[in-house]
């Protein structure tokens, strides 16, 4: 069940859902079934000339290929046609154990050709942190994005029961507590972690 505007406000007021923000107008960003979040000042871009491949077994390939850029308030970040970058929300969100949050782009942003998430539009129960945005420009024209602009919307859904193992209790909760846009940490997934061989007897 998706929370209505009155239920979103009640969940925030009671502290069940925590939205940490310096924006005094935050509650005005709540709509009939969703809430807008703002774009942060920090971006990460892939510098393809520095790395031949992104290898999930080798986290160094991600670190070598990424550059962090911080944009001042009021200045634009220009997303070039076909470019893929990582952004972040200004707001930090904490999701209770019996809810999930879905992240979607705002229609006004989508009509310019900006995609806010490639696939990862799902925030697990128990997660706490900012939301990393997987931003792509499908347009043939460069598009300016500004820190502080409302860039995405989130919808809250209640679960049939609280999660048995929420995100903050998982052994591999790779992005818990993140504040900056975080590149993929696929290399620490169980299938990529090298298990030491037993010593010879």
C-alpha cells in the first residue's frame, strides 16, 4: 500500500520515517502520493580514458575511473548527451523496518531527457543515508542541473510485516550510512569475495 500525503506527513511527524534536511520548506514537497527530494552538490563521473574496463572483481578499476566534482550553490552541473554520472540527494532518509521506498524521476526532469535512476530505484527497509542517483542524459542537447533543485520523488510503501533482516542488519549492507554519491561496491558481494583455501595438511 502506498502512503498518501497525510500518511507521509504523519510518519515524518511521529519519527517513524526520518528525513534529515536543512530545508524549512520540506513538507511543502509532499504531494498526493510522493515526496520530492533535492539534488546535492557532489557528483562522481567516470573518466573512461583512465581505465579500460570496470571489473567487479577488481575495485581498483572503479576507484581509478572516478572523479569527484563539487558544485557551488547556484552553479550548474552540465550533463552531456549520453553521459552517465552519479549524483546524490541533499536529504538523508531513514526507512523503518516495515516500509520500502521507491525512487522515481520527476516528470518535468524526464521531459528534458534526464533519467534519475538506471535500475536501482528501490530503497530497502532499514536503510539510512542519502540516495545515490544514477543520472543519464538521453537528450541530444546538454542539460544543466543545479544543486538544490527538486530532482526526484520518493513513494513510501508499507510491507505485509516488518523485514526479518532489514538492510542495516544484513552482512553485506554496502551503502548503509552513505552521505556522498557512492560508486558500485559489487566487489564485496559474496560471489566476488575470494574464500581462502584451507591450509595443506
